C-alpha cells in the first residue's frame, strides 16, 4: 500500500502543467479541465516545442490592455521559495525571438487546475506575427524547473489621433 501511495505521489509531482486558454495555445487542448492534462505538459523552451500557428486567427489592436487567460493545471507551489508565472511578448517564430516581459505573478498554493485572468499592455506597433508566452517557473526541486505555452496572433497599430 505504501508503494502505491508513493507511486501516485511521484506521478503527480512529475506531471505539472500549464495551459494557455485565451488566446488559444499552440496545439490541442484535450482534457484541460482535469489536473495533469498531457496537452499542458510542455517543458521545452521557448514554446513547449510546439510549432507556430497562423497569427491571422487573432488580431489585437495595439496601445490597449488585453485580457489573457491561462491555467496552472497542476500546482507545484514551494513555500520556501515560491516560483513565478511570467507573461512575455515576442515578435516572430524562431527560437531566437526576443521576448519582452509584460507581467510577473508570484506562485501561490492554489487548487489544481487554477485559472488566471491577467491584463497586459499591448504595444502600439504592428507585429504581423506576435507571440504571447507564459512560463511557469516552479522553483521546486521536486518538479521540472519550467513549463512553457505560447499563442500566436497579430498586432495592428491603433489609429489614435488620426
């Protein structure tokens, strides 16, 4: 019985997850309402190893705040050294794209899964292929150090003052 409990505990530690809900993450989103969804287990930088998608599906007007929704699918809170959930904006598709940090949220001991709705300021400059990236830095030696999700979209310049 003790072995079964240990195996289940180890299984839950290894399978921490992060999902990008809105705008939709790259790739499928099967089973995200259950803690431990495999489509949210992405540990390869910069975008979980997922290829870019068509940025024309979502268009955002620059110079405004934009609400994004992401999910910590399994909590790895470390009370001795809490991690962070960081939101970045990049321009382009490759591994070398420059990322600008838009927001940092301190990790807390939440239920699994847990939704975050965050407002970020979108710069007022056109980007034909913008990338929003969320990174869960666990700061937990019992878990993978980071989980990645990305979403592709485009930014149009606002027409303020015209």
